[in-house]
C-alpha cells in the first residue's frame, strides 16, 4: 500500500474556514440514524458554496461522562489538534451560530460510490492471521458460533489516524467514521466523545499497538508538544474548547507517546473496540 503515502494532506485554506464560519447556512435535511441531531446543509459566501454538516448543540444527547462543555466544542478541538499534527485528517470544522443556535459546522466530504482502488480499509476474514498488507484487530463473532478475524489495512493514512486518536483520546473510532474522498484522502469524522481525562480510547486501529512510532509521527508529536505550551495560540484555542484538566491530559498523552516512542497499546487485556465496529 504505497500509493497513499504520496497523497499530501489536504491543505485547509483560510477560504474554507471563512466559508464555513461566515457563510449563510441552509438546512437541506437531517441525517437519519445519527445519535445526535446531524443536519446536512449548504453554506454560501460571496459566490462560493459547499456542503457541510451542522450539529447544533441543542441537538446533543447529554452524556454523563462528558459533563463539561459541548460535543461540538470537542469536535472543533479535534480538528485543531489534527491541523497541528499536519496530516489534514479531520475535515475543516468550526463553531458558529446557525438556524438552531450554536453548533459545529464541518465541511462535507464526498465519498465516491465505487470502493476505493486500495481494496478498502476494513475486512472480516476467515483466517487466524492477517494477510500481507493487513493488520489484525481481533476476533469477532459472526453468528452460528463462528468467529472471523477483523482486520484493517496496513495503510499510512490509518497509521496517522491512530496517532491522532491516541492524542485526542477518541472514544469512538469505528468504520463508519472513516471517509475516503475521490482523491483517496482519508478523513475521520464524529469526534464528540474525545478529550476525556480518563483513558477512553476505543478504536479499530490497534494494528500498530506497541510498534515504534514512525519518524514522521515523532516529528509531528514534537511539534504538537511545543504548540501545546502555555501561551501558544493552539493552547489558548484549546483552552476555550475543553477544560484545563483536559488540556493537561492532552499534554500528558503527547508526552507519554514521545517517551515510549511507540503506538498506544490497549489498557486492558482486550483491545477496546467500538460496538458495532462499522
Ligand atoms: N463531514 C462529513 N462528510 C461526510 N459525511 C458526514 C460528515 N459528517 C457526518 N457525516 C455522515 O453523517 C453520519 C452521522 O454523523 P456522525 O458525525 O457520525 O453523527 P453522530 O454523532 O450522531 O454519530 C456519519 O455516519 C456520516 O455518514
Ligand atoms: Mg456517528
């Protein structure tokens, strides 16, 4: 899987952010089966138009273990950290007012109907070991007493996302939250349950657990560590979005990753994976 390695992260332009922040929002419809209110909108500004999702704070289902701030703020914080890592893994996301009050607004990522040419990111296989190019997540019950091996692609884009998730303490990285656009760029979405001070990492991307971080990841984490220092603009911005204790916990997670030099390992005996995984 070398092809995606050459795909540069999409550079978010000031224009994207201006369009999302200042554009006029038109609600086109509601996405069904979402656990919170997720509205598909168009946003228009000075002749530019884009599709976006708008999740009004008012439509958030309260979560006992995330009592502070809003899920929308956590989604924006995840975007800010993603940008600081430099991999463009989270679609541009802003906080703004909208027809149902304040909420998060995120650029819509169009995903081609055709399965991507690299053969997909996740699979269930009837084997004990993953084939070359795949990494094992764990065994899953597939009915009638049978189990199958859940695997994810050994893909540089997913490997970066595993690092981002460890930093933001993502509690819900499932298959449906991975989007691949027409240019084969990978995005992660749905970052409402992130930044808890407790370890909540729940993800499918355990394939590199315990492996050394890539040089690229180490460099990105070092740069992030510097930008999280008190007084830096990123630290100030995150301070508006998550609590002080949560910001300190981000710093601690970055420091722990750099100290170990390795990808996160599950904290329990079994890797914590979201359910359902897709
Ligand atoms: N930025 C986006 N681009 C494309 N599709 C999206 C985007 N954000 C959300 N979606 C779609 O909307 C669905 C629900 O959004 P999600 O963020 O998962 O909401 P919830 O918090 O309710 O689970 C996603 O599973 C995905 O299909
Ligand atoms: Mg979701």
